[in-house]
C-alpha cells in the first residue's frame, strides 16, 4: 500500500513537471525561487526540530545533549541570518 502512495507522488510530480514545460515559466527562475523558498522555510523548521530534539516527552531517552543542541542552535541562527541577509539585499 505504501508503494502505491510513493509511485503516485512520483507520477504527480512528473505530470506537474511536464505541465510546467508547456507554460512560459522559465525553469531556471523557477529553480532559483524554489531554492530561495527552501532557504527561508529551513530556519523555522530547524527551530522546531531543535525544540523537539531537546524535549524528553518527544524523544524519550534519545534527547540530544547540550553540546549538540548548542551546535544545532548555532546552525539554526546561521540559517535565519542568511534569510535576513537575503531579504535585506533585495
């Protein structure tokens, strides 16, 4: 049953790609803006992941240690800073 959902998602993505090929959308610009969107969305997702990783109710005995949490928060701040710089430079 899982394979049907997987192959359905692949087929849908392929059909969307074929459909986009028939529109006047520049594929390079679309790729650029999808990367920009990915970079902007990454910081909040990383923050939620860090909060979950430190929560014992969520992670049980696999909660991350303080040193690794510090590295994760530094990376999260770096991604947020990159998004801020992106918008400041526009």
